[in-house]
């Protein structure tokens, strides 16, 4: 989508954020001073998205009338009624998208500002795997203006499915999504734990170690048939169940090989894995749990707790400070497991699918 960065003279934090965003966004962009902005310029250049640090209110109404999406680096309280998206790194509202220091382009090197300003992206791997074009609503927020641009992208790229992960506190986005044919498929819960003291746990007869390539057939079998039934893919009956099953089997395999997650750890009974957990490292201080599972024959024996505590203790030995994990709203066992060893809720999001 064609993007125009419009700069107001305000020399403040938000102007600095805009400058940094301009440097990081690499495709289909132009730069203009507010004094040179005209409707003819917007139309002639085919501008679809305007990114700014401040516009007069009249300009926001004009851009909305042209179905041009506005993204403003500025005060949320001042611009939220006018701009489609407001990115406010100074806000202390930690329940909102684009609020707080995590959304500072200058300070957060992990912030994918290009994904936000592009609004939507085609998921190449997912599309190839499932055999039809899938896109992800990467701007994380919905308005009618944004929907107008998304619909154009859908037609242009022949998209069959759009996936949208929505902040549960974002009332306007929920309403726009449901009005425009998005259907709720899952609740996404993110838990986080700060690591400081080791967990006290007895492994009894079980042993704890990193998985090897020889464990892959057993782990794939452990995942098969049951693992995916709490997932949004299974809840949405447009997906082929066999492909979903294969997807999770491949996930644990790649975890062992370090091709998706970085590693996989297991509890063993006589050298046979009976529970597993894959890990991905964000950096030297933070890690994420990917996929976690227990052999059905050994459920009810506290293996989940034993494995999880063993993983946490191993991470403490590696000087990892925080661990995060995502689970489904339908997976009550996982929720109780993580809460039981001190994980706390970080965020609640809603998964929506729109089929075309």
C-alpha cells in the first residue's frame, strides 16, 4: 500500500518517533511537509495510508472522506477520535495496543512498525501449507477505513482467509470485525513469569533432558490425533483435520531440530519421552514456551508440573529472566498448570477468522 509520511513542525518525542518510523519503513513510502499537503497530491499519487505526528482536525475528516487510513504518533487522548490508529509511547494504558514504551520505535528494537503501517500481510508459509491464500491483519486494530483498504488487498491478492488477533479491550475493533464478517474462533491467553528462585520438584523415576533426533517419531505420535482439539484451527471447521494434525506434528519435530523453536526438552521413562516442551529464545534474558504436551497414557501423574518446573530451573541456570507462554481459552488444563507454578496473565486477545 502506498504510504505518505506527513511531518508537522512540532519538535517533540512524537516527531522523533515519526522520523524513526520513516527510516524503518522500507517500501512504498513518500515524505511531505504538512504545508505542502493537498487533496490533489493524495489522489494523484494514489496514497492509501498517511502516517503523521499531528494533523489539523479538518485534515483527519478529509482523509476519512477519501478512505485514506491515518496513523498518528501522538497523544492518545487527543487523536483517538480522529485517527484510525494512534501510537502513543508515552501512554501508561497497558491494556491498549500501541500504548506505552513497548510501542516506541526508537527504544523497542523488536517493534515491527512496518507490519503495523502495512495493515495486512500475506502469510506465505501458511498459504503454501494449507493450499489457499491466507493473510494476517498485522495492524491489530480495525476501523471502517482500514476495512476499506483490507478489502482491496483481499481482492488484489486473491485471499481466502484473513486472520485477526484483536485486543479484548478494543471495543471498536470488535464491533467492526463482527460487522464485516469476521467470526470469533478462539481466546488467546498470554502468561508470563519472572524467574528468580528455583522450583522445588521431585522427578521420582523420570529423567529430564533435551530431546534428540531419535525422539522425533515418539513425539510426533504423542502429538497426533488429540493435541490440536483445543486450537482455533479445529474450532474453525473450514480446515482439513489431517493438515492440522500434521501441522502440530511438524511443530514438535522442528522444535527438536531447532528449525522453528530453538530446542525441545522432555521427561523420559526408561529413555522414552513421556512429556515434552519446546522453547524459543527472544534474546539472552527472555524465552517463550512453544508447544507443550504429555503422553495420554501418563496423564494424571503430575508430569506437566514436573516438566515445567524442570524447564524453569534449567532456564534460571542459563540466567533467563522471564518466560512467556500462549495458550487457548478452551485449554483449562494448561491454564491451571501455568498458574499453579506462578505464571500470571499478561494479556487476553481474541482470534477472528474472515473467510472469503
